[in-house]
């Protein structure tokens, strides 16, 4: 995946979001992956003095699979059927093994792409099918312009050229790693801070 030439300020206030508002989402928490923690830490150490970027705390490392809707708009009675439908859809999805190699500059972040990208897309498709089963296709949030297939190291806080970020990432010696992920986690997500944070609701095992 190539670097972009320009970065823009990472806007955490997507449509409908505001301070104190939370939303249901499916994601893959990755803070418990030691190899990935080391890889991210090595990059972030090199990035510590680079202006224009907020580093993502290791405890909030994740891949966002699918946002569902705001917690003040979804009746809590729909959550149990949604989890059951997702569990059924994921029976055929084996636990994931994702590889992380070299970080890239993306339009709003410095990120580690997850490989194979197709594995993340297939998981997202299964989750979206479960959402449609329970909420109806019209209630499934549209796919974002840039679907999340990466772990963010840092978010951009300014608009400008990416040349210094590219040079820093390219000049950092790192050791690639893999992450084994046995389950998908449903969370209540908030965007009050520079990186998303969450409260765990439940998790669904893959291939169970």
C-alpha cells in the first residue's frame, strides 16, 4: 500500500457524533497482542517528536469492523438478537491470523495495514449480513469511503505534506509480526478523545 502525499486533520466527529454520545460497534481489540504491541511501540518511539500527529495509546489499538448505530437510537432489546445472528454468521469464519509489516501514511493517520486485507473484508461482510438479518437492510450503515483494514499508530492533527511522516516511517527498523484473533467484540464506542475508546458489551468467538 503506497503512502499518500498529503495528510488532513483527523475529524473524530463523524456525522451524528458529539461529546458524550456513544455508538454500538463491532471491532477487533488488539492490545493483548505482544508482537503487535512491540511493533507499534517501535514506530511510536520514532514518531514521538514528529509534530502534527497524536499517538494512539496501545490500550486502544483495534480494527473497527462495523459501526451499528448510536446507543440512544437502538433499543437494547435488539442487541441480544443481533449478537445471536452474528454468532450464527461467524460459525463459518475461522479465527483470524493477520500479518502486520510496514506502516504507511494514510490521509488522516499513520497506520499498519492488516494482511490479508481480504480476510478483514470477509469478516465485515458477514457482520453486515447479520445486521441486515436483524435490523433490515435499510438500517445497515453505509460502507464508509475508506473501510478500516488497519491499525492506527497516530492520527493527523493538521493539513499538510506527508513527506516528514513518510521519512520517519521509512527510516524506522521494525520486525513484522502476526496476530491471532479468536473473537469479535461488541462495544459501546465513544469518540470524545483523539482516538476511539470503548466499553465492552460482549464477544463472539470465530468458528465456534
